C-alpha cells in the first residue's frame, strides 16, 4: 500500500451498449454512440493501478489492466538514470544551439526531467530543434564519465566557461571532492549522478520534450526569470505511448476545464488570483461534503466550533507563525492602534477555546473540529486551479489528551478518516509514518511514547505503511495519508500530527489526580486537507461524472413539447419537495435537450410526452444504468431516495 505504484495502460475499447427497445423511441431517434456512454465514464482508453480490481459503483469504474507497466523512479534505477542523463543531454543540446544560454539545474522528476536556462524565451519550434539535437547526441553513443576535482579546480573551470549559476551552486556544495559528469569530451556539469554509461543507452523514441515554462532562480521572484524546459523519458517507446495516453486522460479530467464546463466554480480576476468562487452547483456539492463531514464528526465525539478569520498579531507571535511562517502570511492591518492578522492556521484559535476554562484530567480527551477558512500568500505563478489557492477552508480538528490516550485517539482518527474517504469513493491509500528529525522540541521519553502510539495505532488498524525516519515535524511525529484516484495518481489529503510545541508556547495545562498542573498532548489532524483541493480531486477522480447521491443536479425533467410543460412543472416541484435535486429544461427539440443533459453529466433524465401526462408517469433514462422504462412519479422518487441512501446508481 505504501510503496510506489505502477500505472497500467489498456488500449482496448470498451464494449458498445447492446441495442435496445426504448420507450423514448416514441419521441426521438437516439444514436447510441452519440448519447450513451458505454461504461461508467465511456473511456476508450483506460488506466488502472496494477493488481487492483474494479471498484464499486460508489466510484469511477476501472477495467482490468493490460500489459504496459509504467515504472517509477523509485521502482526502476534504470529509468531514473535515463531521466537524469536526458536532462544533461538536453542542456548540452541547448548550449549547442544557443551558445549564450546559461545553465542552472536539471533534476529528474516524477514523469521525466527538466532543466532551467537563463536565455531568451523559447518557442515550440525551438523545442523541436532541441529534440533533434538531443537525438543526434544520443545516436553518437557518447560515454558519461565521472570525474572528481577539488573545489578550486571546479571554480576555475566554471569561471573559464562563464557560468555564474554553477558558481552559486558550487558555493552551496559542502561535500568534497566535487564530482563532475562529462558527456564525451564536449560538455560537463556539476553532478553527483547517477547516469547511464553512454547516451546510446537512451531510447530516443522514448523521449519527448513537453513544454516550456518560466521559473524564478531559486524560486525567488526577485531574481532572474529562467526558461524551464520539461521533458519526459521512459525505457521504451511503448511506455512513452502509454504515458501520453495517460496524460491525455488526465487532461480530459482537468478540474479547471470541467469546473468551467459544468459551471461549478471560478477564479475571478477582478477579485484576485487564488480566491475561489463556488457557483451554485459547486456549492451544492460542497454542502454535501460539509454536512457529511459534520455528521460523522459529531458521531465520533467531536464538538463543532466556529472561530474568527482575523486575530491580533500578538497571537501569531506566541504561536511562532510570525517567526517561521511570515513569508506565507498576508500583511497586517491596523485597527484602533492594534495590529491584526488574517489567519494562516486555525490551531491558535482552538487553543484559546481550550484555555477558556480550567481543564481537568477527567475532561480529556477534548476534540474540537472546524471547517475553518485560512489565508496564505502564494506566488501568482504557483497558483493552480483549486489545488493551489490563497484562501481555502481546512477540515481542521484538534485533540487535547493525556499521554496514555494518544494511541486510542490516533486509532479513532484513522477510523474516521477511512469512513469519510470511503464515502467519497477513495479506498486505496499510501500511508507514511514520519519520526523525530535532528532538530526537535520535547524530551526523548515523550517522543518515544508518541511515536510508538502512532505505530501501534497503525498496526491495530491493519494498514501497511512506510517509516520516514527523521521526516517528522520539529514539534512531533506524524502520519500522512495519500489517496489514490481513478487514474492511480496519489494525492496528499489526510495528516495526523502530534504536537509538543504549541502546548508549551501557550502554556496550556490540565489538573491531574493530585491537583498538579500538567501539559496535555495536542494532536492536529485533517482528513480532507482543504475543501477546495479535495473538490478538485473529486472532480478529476469522477471526471465530473458524479454519482447520483453527490451530483449537484440529480434529475433533469424534459418535455417532448411545450404541451407537457405544466405537468413537467408539477413533477419538478414534487421531486424537489421530496429532497431530489431536480430542474426543468425546455424550449429546445428533445434530441437537443438530451444532448445537453448528457454534456452536463446529469445522472437521470425524466422525459414526459402525452402518454406520460395521461398516466402520471415519466420515462426515465439513467446515465449509468441505461433505460429504466416508464415509471409512476412516486415510484421514481422512491427509487432515487433508496439509491441516494445506499449511494448506488439508478
């Protein structure tokens, strides 16, 4: 579960729906390929995670994986070496074609590699030229040679070729000797490796340059804007083709495009970047998420709270955020000669609520939860739809407990996490336990107890996990959980963190059995992470094709002609009165109304013609289940309510 995953590609087409005899054919001819998705999503290309069966109808349907396995950098040393070498080959090609270009860094990344250059902006035509030059270098089968040099020797060589960025990189390297990698005797770079033995080990048909983007040197907006060239590289041409198909499917699922197409949310330039506007349909889904979240938290013994969006700046001094997090906080505002701050976190507020009265050991554990909106400054270039924003709502909760309660509380959080995530169709996780780093607060005994409690809770839960030694926060050990979507991609959402720092900073206490003041343990935890990001993941997981219980509009009522409009209004009103999210659409010919409903991914269509008016029925077409025939309106409502209650398709 915790290990890196491989993606599988299937180029097989899903079977077409069988022919059918339809009540709707009384109204309109329905070409099946045009209006009817052949499967849950109607893919012609499908990706899945290796060895995993298709999941239930609460989530997107997967087909059986085929034969082309996409390895990861972690699972294939060969692939990592290929990608690292490709970055060097690309840099060599760029400097051959653009001699004035200055090189900076060129690492491997999850799906390939990139390199940053100080040079004039590049075009798509330039990328094609660079790829051709890379192919020539690869075909020459030049050796990759490792050399160790002294710091002074490296400095002299860098000065000789006038590479100022490399000089800055050299200054940051503390180890000696300095390692250099040569491509033949024509080009070299500061590098620790690893690389393939020769450029001929790279399959040039398995390499592609993808895009160019701007990137600030060292991520500092006050420094030089560089040209970053992204590329992808694989072990074989078949793997590249599979990856490109995977990339196309990911593009089809892009939450930014779907959000616009389905009118779910937007980022308004007039309001500012990274600030999300939830449209009515998106707000419906958000409300479902929130209500489910609140209900399950109350059932698990949490108290729901609400706290302000601003506070005096002194609060953030006590918490340490102003010292360690200032660059991500907005400027302070002066109100009546006092400085106030938009909150970047919810934690200090929850501590203030804990401190409002004297707490006894009998009161612990105390669990408080809030859907709290926070504001964090992000560079405009790093903003990305719902995934990277400046204002977002965390599903935040804090537990104040005794040392011997840590394990049970963590286990309770794991159970709640599984319950919430599975409700929304996420059943596959990657779990990591991160332990004490070199620099930390708290004594050895409490670190050992807390880490053992987290480990024991995971073992009791039966989840496999990997241990990230030294990867914990300075204030305590933590568990991080990534969810896996329909494409096998993993998204960081849930986190559980033990904190020894804030209780000390705020001097929070409880009274023990001897009436002595003791420090409680504080546990931070989030399940969804943020509503905005989780909604973005949901959109891409389902490709906007939400299941019936989650869909913002569950039923669209369609009259064959305007002669049935009054009856359709009565049906729509009755559906809404019974809690069904329904809307009436008319004014177009029925084929157009059906196409529009399919485009908007409406789960159910209720078509009304003269016969339906006469008999008090509707002819129902399910996006997921096909044609359901002609049904009395009350029976239709009952079927919907049952399907929503059981979170199944109709």
